[in-house]
C-alpha cells in the first residue's frame, strides 16, 4: 500500500491550512458563496439539498484499517454516524458543518488521506479493479500505475482548469471489473501478442451522463515507459480543443464523437510525437519505487482446500450461501478475496455506519494483512483472507448486518444518493432500490435468478451507472411527478454496452412490478446455465418490451 513521502505530507498539510483560512473568510462574510464555491470544490466540499457534503478520495479504492477507523471517527464526531461509499470508490459524508471541515481535513491528513481531486474540472480520483493484485485472471497489478497517474495529475498546471471533469480507470485483468470503457480514459494492461512485452491498451471517450458513450481504443499497445507522455498528449488535445461554450458538450467523449476516432487518434499521435518523452515519462527508478509499495503480502504456504471451511459450510447453510456468493478466487492457494456487501435488504445501498466501519477495519487488520478495498459497486473487499478464517469473519459480520450473501445478485443494487440528498437529482434513488430489494428479498429466489446487475440514477448525470446496468433505472421529473425510465441490456464489463430504453417512464410504485415482469421474461426464455444478460442478448428486446408495454399500459 502506498505511503506518503515528505512532499505528499507537506502538500496536503499546506492545502488544509489554506482551506482553513478560506472557510474562516466565508463564515465571517469576507467571501461570498460565489467566490467561495471554486475554493470549496477544490477541497471536495459540495453544497447539497440540505447541507454541505464532503467527498473523500480513496485512490484506486485501497484503504488500511487505520484509515477506515479514522473515517468511522469522522462519521461519528462530525456527521450522523455513517458514510456513503460511491461508484468512484470514494466516501461521502452528507451532513458535515462547514466550520468543521478543516478539522476533518486535518484528521484525514493524519492518516494520509485528503479530498483533493474529488470535484472540479480536473483529473478525478483514479479508480481500479477492486481485486487488483489478487485476481487469478490478472496480468499485472494496476495500482502502481494508478498511483503514478495520481502523482502526475495532482495540481498539474495544465490540467487544473480542464473544459470539464476527467475520469481515468485502470485494470490489469482479462475481465474488466473497473468499467474502463465508461471512462474518459480507460487503461487495460496487456501483453504484446508477438513479444510478450507488458504495456497498455488505451481507450478514450467513454462516459455516461446525458450522452452515454462507450470508449474507443486509440492505441492497441503502448509500451509502459511511454504512458505519461501519451496521457499528456491526450490531455493536451482535449484541453486545447474540448468545448468550453457548453458544459453539456465539454467532455472528451463529445470531442471524439464530433471529429471521429481516427482524427482524434491522429491528433494525439502528432502531439505525442512532438513531446519530449524522457522529460515527461516517469523515471524508471521512480516507477520501481512506487511499484515496491504494492508488493504482495507475506502469504503462508497453504493447501488449496480447507477442511475447516468444508466442515463449517456443511454445518451452517447461511454461511455456505455466503461463501458461495461473496467469495472470489484468489491467485494464492488457500486464500480468497471476500466481498462484504453494503446492500442489506431494505437499506440504502453503499451506506456504512461508524460501528460497521470499525468492525471491518478490525477484520482487515486481523485477517487481511491490514488492507481492504472499496468497489465501484459500493461494497467493501477483504482481499487476502485465509480460507480457514472465513467462518470467523462471517460470524463477526452477522451481528452488524454485513453478512448479506448477494454479490452480483438482483439485490446487489448500485444507487446514487438521489433526491434524498443531491441538489442535481430529479428523483429519488434510494427508496427505489429499497423497494426492489424487498420485492426480491427471498434468498432462494435471488440464487435462482442468478447474476443480474441493477443500477439506479436519480438524474441524467448517471452517478448510479444506470446506462451500463443489465437493468438500468433513471429517475426523472415529469410535470412535477417522479417518473422512472427503464433500460435493458447494459453491460459494464469488457463487453461494454449501453442499455436500451424499454418504453415510457413509470411511477415509482410501478418500478418493482416492472423489474418482476422483466425477470419473468428472462425466466421463461433462459437456457440452462444462461445468465440474464446472455438471455437478453440472445432473444433481443422484443419479448421484454412486450411485457413492459402491458405493465406500462396498466399503470397509465
């Protein structure tokens, strides 16, 4: 795990002191809200519907137990005893008082954390595969390059005032668990088919929001040593030519779309050729230093199978279900990666109380080499767990409501805060997620349906990633009433796809019935062993639209 050096420490402390003075001037009236807004946004402070919101960066989703305990303390002392994990692998506190934010930032700095690059027209918090470093299908751990990009982009003078916010994600695995094709830049680590050299496939122009697009590959293979120069070339083309006259058309995806992928690629390659690569790219020694922070922990030599695990599963069906659902294969024999679901039936997706955070921190310290991850799907991961310890972990999770066995099932719903908190939202998201999870609460039913990803957004900004949900739900306002648009066939994996609208919007109370109807069509048409998204792609949308129309007509 990366540790701050002296520059990091000084930089973050200086930013805290600077913002403390800015907050004081806002509170005494020396700064107007309009003057203060760009200053607070640079420090992750938003003004939401009811209060300020503070967004905390968790670079590439990796946390230590000490850091999670500090977040629990902040939630308890300065918020309402909980935090909300987001699709950007960040944490949001929804109720801090402005006067307390500098104190919160000081507490974060004490554990090498901050809120820099969580808002504003800059390169945002870089995200990664939450199973980085442990997944069996991984070619190389992407977190070192994410840290390199974080250092390169932080306070970069050319990228501090971009046309619009800019998001980067990276994966080092064969299967995309970082949704790289829905990002402004997506990095996929791969081996050159002829030489075996490790490098990057670069995608540009992905993004969701009001104009959803899938990223286009602009470089099939880029040597590792050239990464920063190539990224700088992409950013220069965007910074120079991205639109600034209309914020809705200012993302790089619009530029790629308007001039075409080939022309965009040509301009980037020309800029890349003009750059002095050695002066921009990372020094090999610096990259080696960063990579040294992500060396694997001291795993024990263990057999692949655990007799203790087998006995515990046989004796406890609930534990067996959790093991079968929430565990991911690990590259080291005798270990598993454990996903802790933050999606208990009937509660807000992605929320964790301070008590729960402390418990997870304790488990990470005791059982997972003091490391945990935040997923873009708003869950937590213990990445290095001995199979012999799984039953003890599950027993600890049950009393605090964190033992839900629903990873990638129909109740493992992604949802933005929506109109309950967000000033941009046009409809609620959390109550819709709660209603759907309650409708499908039966664990046997969930298991029978199998993998099905529902994603919900409370406005067209798509913070809930609804466009790439197998089933997407978009909340809009229609003549003063909340209306929900349903999309089908989205995919957030390496087979990235934007879902298609099934029909007119529905009232909130009809959404669970719509999901039920869609699931019913799947159950009728599926082949043995076929996943929901596979059935949708095989049979097409017609039978689903027919069922949806019947429901829509009845609700009208």
